[in-house]
C-alpha cells in the first residue's frame, strides 16, 4: 500500500487538476476513505496514514464537490476516529484537522449540518477530558485549534458553550491554558457582537449569556441565524476603521459579570506567548469598544506592564488601544513616552531594517489623543513630534535604501510642518536634507550602482513632493540634475519619470516644466564634436518628452535636429540606423501636434524632407515622407486628429504609451503605422540539446597547422600559441528553438519578419547582435536559432529579449520574451587544441597546466576540494552523463578521472576525481579563482541528483 499510495499522493499534490483528469474526484475520494478505514491499517505507521489525509486537508473542495459529499466524508472520518486506538495520537490529531477542513470548506458548518453538530460535540468532549497524559493534551490542543477555526469561519457557533469554555480556561493550569484562553476570548467577542445586532438586547441578555442561560440571551432574536460572511469580514477589522462605526451594546453601568471575565483574562495574559497576548488584547479591545459600560481603564494595569515591551506585536496592540480609546486610557505623559520610544526604536542598532521601518510607519500614523486631522489615508505627523525629537532620524548615505527613504519622508514632513522661515533650527533641517540629496547625487554621478540610482531619484521625488515650495533648493536641484544628465545620459528614463511623477502629483507646481526646459537647453547647447551615438539616442528620447509640453518653445529642438542630420556635422543619415532614425521621427511626430506648429512649419518641413531624401534606412525615409506630406497638405486640426494619441491636459500631451513613435493609435492608416504592444509574450526561446559547442571553435591558424611541433616545444607553448589571434575560441554558440507560448490567439498563428533584440543585465558579455527570423507558423516545426555569445568573464547571466514582428493582417507588433537564463555550465567548451593533437598531447597539457596552477603565485590561480558521497556505479554514471566530452583520461581507468573545461575567452577548470575511503574527492584547479564558487555550485547540483538517483 505504502509505495503505491505514496506515488499517487505525490502526483496529486504536484498537480491536482492533472491527476483528477485521469480519474474522478468521487472515485479517488472513495479509495482514500476505503484505505483509511481498512481494518488491516497499521496505525503504528503514522506517517503513511497522515500522508493519506493530506489531500483532504489541502484540497477538500476538489474532492468533496458538494456539501452532501462533504458531510458524508466527515461521517466516514469520524468513524475512523472512533475505531482508531487512543494511543495513536498523531494520526488522531490529523484526523481532527482533516475533519475541520472538510466541514468548513464545504459549508457544512455554516449550514449547521448533522455531521458538523456531531463533530462539534466530539471536539467539546475531547476538550473537557480531565487527565495529565501528555498525549491527551496534544489531542486537546488540536481540538481547541479546530474549535477556534470553526468559530472564526462561522462566528457565533459556540456562544451556547461560553460558560463551559470559561470554566475550562480557569481549570487548566498547563500549556493548554493558552489555547483555552484564545478560544474563550474569540467566542466571547463574537457573542457580544451578535448581541449588538439584536434589537432590544441589554444588560440582562449579556448577564444571561455569561451565565449559560442561552434561551434568555437570545429571546429577543429567537429566529436569528449564525452570522454570515459579511459579519466575519467586519469582525476581522472591527476597530481598524473609524470608531464611530463600531456597534455598541447599551448595558448601562451594570456589567459586573463581564468586567470579572475581562479582569480574569487580563490577569492571566502574562502567561501567554507574545503573539497570543497580542491576539487576546485585540479581541478584548474590540469587546470593550462595543460595551460602553466597561471603562477602558480595565486595561490600565496591563498597559503599565506593556509600555516597556520589546515585542513588535505587543507594541502594535498598545497602538490599537490608543487608536480605540485615546485620552480615555492614555494620559499626555503616556502619549509622549510612546512617541519617544517609537523614535528610539526606529534607529536602534540591534533591530532589523523591517522592524525599524515598522516603527517609522507607526510614527507616521500615530493615533493622537486629540487628533487635529481625521484623514485615514493622508500621512500626518503627531503634534508632539518636533524637529528636535526627530533629529536622531535624519537620513545618511550609510542607511539602506528603504530606511533612507522612510527617514527622508518623515523628516520632510517634520520640516514642512514647522515651516522654513529664517535661519532657525527648521531652516537648517531643510538645508541638511538638501545636502543629503546632493551627496546621493554625487555618488550617482561618480558611477553608483543601480540601487543607488533608483534610491536617489525616489529621494529627489520625495524632497520635491514635500518641499518644492523652498525655491532655492528646488531650483538648485534642477541645475544639478542637468549637470548629472550631461555626465550620465543613460539616466534619461529616470529623469523623464521624475518629471512625469512630479507633474502628476504636483499639479500646482511648474517645477517639471522648468526641468524639461533646462534639459532642452543643455542638450541643444552641447558641442556636437563630443556627441556619441549612445548619447544622441538618449538626447532624442529626452527631446521627445520635452516636445510634449505645449508651453515650452521648440525652436532650439529643431535647430538641434537640423545640425545633427546635415552631412557637414554628422554621418547620421549615411549610417541609416533604424533605431536612431525612429527616435528622430519620434521627436518630429510630437512637434507635428505641438500647439506652436505654425511657427515651426518651415524648419520642421526641412528636417522631414532631408530625412526623406538622405536617410539610409528605407523605412525611416517612407515615414518621413508621409509626415512631410501630412504636414504640407493637412490643416492643423486634421493633422492633430490623425496623429494625436491623447488629449492635452495641463499643457502636456497625455498619450497612450506606445513602443514606436512612427505612428499613432487610431483608425485606418494610422493603425498600420503603429507598432502595437502585446499584452503577453507570444513566443519564447527554448534551448535544444545540440552538439557540444567546442567543435565550432576548433579552427586553428593554417600556418600553425602546417607547422610540426619541435621536439623541445612543450604542449603548453603550442597550445597557447593559438591565442595570438584574440578572436580564437572567444565565442560560444547556444542553440534555441523559437516556439509559440500561452493561450492560442489566431492573430499570432502566422508571424513574419521577426527581429529579435537582446539586452544584457550585466557587463560579463559583449553586446549581442539582433537576429532575424523570416517567419514562425504555429502548425510548422519551430525554427532553430544560433545565439552567439562572446564572454568577457564566463559567469552565469540573464538576457532580456524582445521582438518586433508583423502579423498576416499587416500590423506590426512588439513583444517581450521570457528572460533567457545562461547557466555556468553552458559556457563549458571542449579544449581548443590543435587538430593534429592526440589524446596523449591533451593529457600532457592537463598535467602541465595543473602543475603551473598549483605552483604559480599569481593571484588569479586557485585550487579547491569538493567532496561528496557517491558509490562507484553512481560516479561512473555521473562522469558519463556530465563529463565524458571533457574527459582527458581514459574512462576505463576508474581510479582517477581527469576532466578539463575550457571557458572562453581564456579560462580553464581542471578536475581530478578520485574515490577515497571516506568520500569522492573532486580536486579542482583553475587559472581564474572567481570561477570556484560557480564550479562548486555546479558540482553540488549534479552530485546531489546522482545521490538521489542511486540512493
């Protein structure tokens, strides 16, 4: 049974839908239940039986398709529980969990079915048993958790047993006290909430409820049903919304019984774990909020104990109390103390970054005794948070990104609240924040990492969002950003995004337009002699964004375009690069819909005519000719109607985001001119098992081939003589299939003129060339592509891939492909030895290289040892599967295997594999020490797989 069921349960867990496609849920469930109630079941083998319960615990709704099936299944499981001997506690505990899962998920509990009532009685019976056996206590703890889950999913289920649960809690002195306390508080909170919904309910109903007289407690609502899902949602966040929405129970001052229960729960709360204390306090806070007759001072003794807590969950409970009861429970001194404590914890060196961020968020949303603003979404600082108190939280460049941004946001709010008049303390505070921002800018200017770049621009946005009114700082920042852009033109997307976000969030400020105007000036005034093609690409992107602003004059932009396309200043037109030409057209297209088009007509026509006649790419010429025709034949209104991608809003042209600027989203002709963006990936590259890549790099200089190795010339010298040619064995070729992915869409069944473009994510490889594929048909075999990589360092990498293609209806599309992951082992190549070498020459080379690496003192050489447990059969299988093409020694010599990997451009990894008494030793030598971590990870992966296979 064990082997067969283990395979079936694993198959079901991996993919329940696929598993059930080969059978039916009813038959699989029947087999499971038959196996569980089998009289021959070996209860001692608890693992197998618990394993059989896992489908019912994890996917009850897939197996029990109706509530009737759920009830029948529950009855079967309860019969299994009854016949199972009491000593097999682990299996009985999992049976209770499976029963709870089935009854709750199939709505049997909410329907109050007979099976759910029987199971409820069973759980209560288990919870009431008196005994000291540890096994029994484990079963009782599970029963309490099942009761808590059922009450949480169906509030009000256990209100009739409230007195019983209170008695169990007070009776229990073991670790079960915690489970009983949590269950009792949850049922009490739900019962009081239910009373608030009963018309006319008051103190007598509450007293009867606590005394166990449920007939009196619910006499005002005899026909009421259990609370529905909406009530469950409300109960999950009863005090997190406005307090005036909390339902109340009008009992008057006569709440002696409830007060005694609350006092008892609070007095015992210190015995609970912090998380259970926090959950208990949360429920009791909600309960007191619903019963005005109970004063919040009931928490006072616990508050004095908790104010000094170091537990995050308990501090959160204190803040919930403060939000619910404000000055009814907290004095002004308490408020000041909590705020100071939050400030200290926000920069405590022993706390994790996540905890510090939580405390800073608590400061931003600190519930004040007498709040000035009641806005739930706006970040408003507490009145007591002065610049002096917040001074320890000033950001520094040594903070991590999240902490730095959180602190900057907090301090900006502090100094914005205090104002910036004169040279006072707050004025110095704003100056410090600006100095901090300029320090980040300087790091970015000197070549900071991507994380630093992103952090700086986020910090700049936060500073502007809060303090843009401080003109001396915002204007200075504008100038420094222009200087930064001239030194790092690849930051153009970040600057464009900063302008967009600032303009969207600060509609009353003109700072974004000022920044774009300044960027236009520095771009158009820069000397052309220093202009590179990469910088020009980003300049055109920036100028296209500048042209979206209707209030910015565009004469300088047109002059710049005229200068760069004239033959005397640039060979841009002759080069005919499509991407650069498309960027030029993007700027021209935005100028065609600019409000000041009348004054730009002649110079813009000259630029378009020059592109149409002189540019080296036919596609760019055609579109330039089209734009020229539209410009000279259509009125301004018709031209805007054809080309406009959106409406003018606040001077900026709000457009639909499109990959290409050649044409606009629209009808008819303009739709054909646009490169549309697909919502999902249309195709992907899948690596195929090709022949080893080393064969493609075995070319050798003819002169070297014709020369015979002199007797005194070593194998190493002859081998290294090949690398006189820097391109020798410097590339590796990967083979991929281009295949369709995703849900079939008939529009993309036949694709034409596919152009694949690759972007690197690091600097370990040279830039890749684009690849053209004539066509891709869903019904035909996928085309094979050869992707040639030229490593600078043979490390793992990830390639971002995109493609432009044409569909059968003539539309052009752009799509993103799934990332291509190039693993470390994909860089392995055969030894690029001279073609006239024999195996003995390669073996001699191995020994010579080994001796050189082990003896040389060069910093880049290194040796290492990797060990693992492998039997002889598994070792031979591993060598044949992974190392055979790279094996230098004879495979029949099983005492020692010698393996040599060549990794372009000129790295080697040598491995000697021997079986010792204790383990298999992989002695590694390499002339590039940085490869050690990668080769160790690779060996760990392949040896682990063979250990599992041959265990």
